[in-house]
C-alpha cells in the first residue's frame, strides 16, 4: 500500500527534533580536556591492552577510558572537531543519554512509517532517508 505524500521522508520526520551531540548533552562549563580532531570521513575505534584508539582517516587518538573514546567517537561522527572531553563518568552519562535519544527517534520513525502504511517494497529506503534528513544516518552503527 502506498499513501502518496504521506510516505515522504520529510513528512515522516516533521516535528522530530534531534539534540546536537556533544554540545546539548553537557551542562555549560563542564570541565574537561580540550581535543581538536581532524576532519575525517572514516571514523572507527578499537581497543588494545593499554587503552582505546579513535581512528580518524588513519590518525590515531589514544584514550585511557573507553567512555571518553566513545564520547569522542560520537562527537566526530556528528562533525564536531573541537570538543571538551569530560571525565569518564560524565562522558559515559552524555553518551548513554545520546544513544537513548537515538533509540527513541528510531522508534518514532518506525512507528510513523508503519502507521502510515509505508512498509511496501517501494518504501524500502524510507527509514534511511528519514535518518539522513535528521542528520543521524551514520550514527545507527555501534562502535
């Protein structure tokens, strides 16, 4: 079943807001270390015995804390290059809240797609289009 303009990604995401990570997840003035990251199209992270590395187009940034590495990872994916990396507990809290918000947004999109009858073969890429419009397409993967 195809419901015309109702199956349009712009229509589906209307009214869904996305907070910017990391800025909207830290209280103003949160202490931490400043980190300037290079702009990158390939962003990943991996763990070694001594800590965690964030890879940005081949540049490696070392973290003692997995929580801080994940915080920097999601910041980089969101296009932030100049960030404050808070202590581990605060980085973990901010990242957890961010991922929780994303799951809530994913659920809203899926429910809207299903309730509008936009689930046929002709609408296969609709969920991805919605994420892209919201600026969160690359964030659906866990590091």
